[in-house]
C-alpha cells in the first residue's frame, strides 16, 4: 500500500489520531502526515502511506489556505476559544473599534512579516512541545520567525454584546499561525483577540474539495501525488535497472529534485543533479524500489 491520502479532518481529533486510525484501516504502520492540525481545527490533512511517507517533506513546504473566525474582545492563554481568558476588554472600548480599523490592521499583516508562533503550537521547547508546556501551566514566549501572508480576505464583521466576530480567509506560507494572527490583531487594536474556528482549505497543491473523511478516503498513487509537486522524469528500462541498484544515470534537464517514474507510472525514486568528479549526473536521493 503506497500513496497519498487526502483527509478532511473532523474537529476533536488530533492529527496523530487520524494517523492511528489509517494505520488500523489499511493494516500498515508506515503512515505519516504533512503538517499538524490541532484538535479544534478541521480540513485538509495530507497523509502518506508506504513510500509516500518519505515525500511528505515536499508537501509540508507548500502554501496553506485557511478559513477562520476571529473574536475580538478577549485574549486567552491558548490564543483560541479553548483557553482560559487573560484579558477582557470593556464593551465601550470594543464598540469604538471601527470596521476600517480592522481592515487596516489586517492589511498590515499581509506580506513577509515577523510572527511569534502561538504557544499552543507543536514547536519543541527543550524537547517538549510548546502546547504541552502551556497546558502544564508554564509561562514562556516562543521567538518570532519570518512568515509570508499572501492574502487576508475579510468576509464579514459581526458585532454582538460580547465580541466582534470576523470571518476571514488566509493564504500563507508554511509555518504561519492563524492563532497568532487573531492574537496580534486583538493586541494591535488594544482589545485582545482569539480564534473561535479554523478550517484548513489548502495544503498546496491539495484542495479541500479533494478531501474526504478518514473512514472513506482512498489513496491516490504516489506517482500521481508527487507529479503535482515535483517535475516528472520517465525512466527507460536500462535507467530503471541502474536506479534499482542506487547507481547514477545521465543528468536531469531540470534543476532540483525530480520524481522518477517507470513506464507504468509507478514512483521509482527522487533524483537530483550532483557533480561527481568532472561530471554532473542524476543521483538518486531516495530509491523506492529498495523499500
């Protein structure tokens, strides 16, 4: 069993929960995922089965899309609705925040920015995940990192007696935290903010429209999946034979990693041009046929 599985993760499940269920469903331990989704979040979760697990790194690096709801008026320990409140803004101050101020604050986040990850992320701190440390009551701040937010589209701004709810869609680079956008928006406006809903709609190039619940999702072949991410090179029989022994073959026409497939469109290996002595040759960096 080899291939990519496109799952629409339900709320209340961790990414590891989904991996465990897929291992049982398909009877294999060789299952991994490309990018964690927290339990409250739903949407695109790309899994690799068999030889596809070793290609997930190329999925993780792709751009991400999210639909989210941000609540202004309260900050929380976890930057989302599940965390204990830290601050609550008086309604008079919240009412004074105009729609134009919200638009302007979000527009300032678009581009390449320095963002401090949410403390409930999976980032390791001294070998222990940040979210585990938060839930154990520890206080700390993760260092900021550079991320790129390509677009933030506001769909609605709804005011109530307790908060201002903003529905947005975000297109961003890997490593961007939507909780941090909610937190920083609320902080910048002086009223606090947190996330109340999150749905991942894109793990480029895989869209939510392609995903299904884990119970019924069926794998797409490794070759079909990787062909949407990397250039493809079909190997001749003699090249296939050489690669099966981990040997080099004539160079690729494309710089960077190339997915090599057989005439039957079966994934064979990843190739990359490397200088060996005086020659540049296509060198296998991952050989599926050996697995």
